[in-house]
C-alpha cells in the first residue's frame, strides 16, 4: 500500500487544487482500489458586505486514479471533483461495506458526510477528419467504466461548529460493528453508527474546553476512544458498563478517571499529561493492553 504521493504527484496535486489549502489526502485501503486517492481542500473566504460579516469556508473533494503509463504521462488522473464545505479530514473505512469502499468526510458545515466509491459507465467520443478539403468526420463511441464517489448520507454533529477529525472502528478489519468517531471545534466528541447506508449520532459528550483536533479508536479495543487538543492533554473515553479506572504506566505520566458513563463530559474520560511539557510520545495504539485496569 502506498504511504504518500511522490514529489511529482505532489506538484500535480498542488496544481489541481489551485489556491486552496490541501488539508487531507488518503489512499484507499481496500485491496481492489489501492490506486485510488482522495484529496480535500479548505479555503477561508472573507465575508462580503458588512465589516463583521462571518467568513465562509469552502472546499473541494478530488478523486484521483494512479496510473503508471510512461515517464511523460502524469501519474495521477483526475476522475472527479465536487464542491463542498471546507474539508478538515478524510478517512476511508478499512473494509468494504456492501462490496463498496466508504469514505468519511469531516466538514466545516458541522456534519459528518459519507460517500461510497462506485463504478459508473462513461461514454467517450472520438473523431477523425477523413479529408482536409471537407468537414466530414467519423465519430466512434467508446463505452468504459470509471470510478466515482456517490454521496450516501450525512449526520449533523452540531450547529455553528466545525468537524475537525474522524476515525473508523475498523482498523483491524473487523466489520461486525462499524462506527465512526469525530471531534469538533466545540470540544465535543461524537460516536456515529452506520446502518442501512445511513449515519446516526449514537452518543456525544463534551471532552475538552477548546477545539478537539484529533479523535481515534483503539483498534485493539474499540470501546476506547482517544482524543486530544493543543494543551498536551489527551483523554481516553472507556465505553461499556461498570466502574473502571484506567491509567498509563509511569513512562506516560499519571491519569485516572471515574465511571465510564454515556454522555456527560469528563466523568468518563481519562486525562494523561505527557511528562516534560510538550513533545510527549504518542501512546501505544493497543490501549486495551497497555492500560492498567483497577476496579473502582
């Protein structure tokens, strides 16, 4: 699986995206579509009219296909572009759902958007002039298939806020209980369930006092959710029932929590501050194994 675009590909992406800020790009992790790349942009535009007019945040979603046809041919072919609200994050589901790759989009409009990668029939027309002295043309219709993104569903996370990040619960390729976690500019975390092609907010709680810039599942225990902001604090939200306390070992610093309830802010969240101010190491993804459990 490719880890990122080459310098040539990056130049091509910058040229395609114009003056917009390229915020997120992701290769499709599904084996049949490893050559598919999505890119999302963010552009802040000043409000028009009154001096205190609110700025608008616009974006564009690009779909590319990687093809290596020769040294003089651009490696990325643009398949599709869609105008959207500004895009803060893009993540593919790690597994296909109903035999289709799914893409989650975190939008500045305050909603989580879901797209499916589908295959559409396209028709191209080729022409050839037979005689320079006439305008007689021969048209040949060629029918082929091309990948495209189709909008499936969206879930409103909250009004007057930006969805900043998202993650899927399918990191270990388990498709039995597919969920999405997302964080927003109000410091809230939302867990969204997927069913019958629609996304629904399952639970939401206030986790931070400022913008929650990152949220992620522990792929070894998807009842654990990691969140963090720029104050060098990360939090772990335990799901399920019962009273548990969780804390990292001494190398991660101290952190304990109260009961892991549903909604209700920090009552179900762990704070763990990396030692030495900023620059703390990232905790291991196997949160379920690395955390110590103590009955409360």
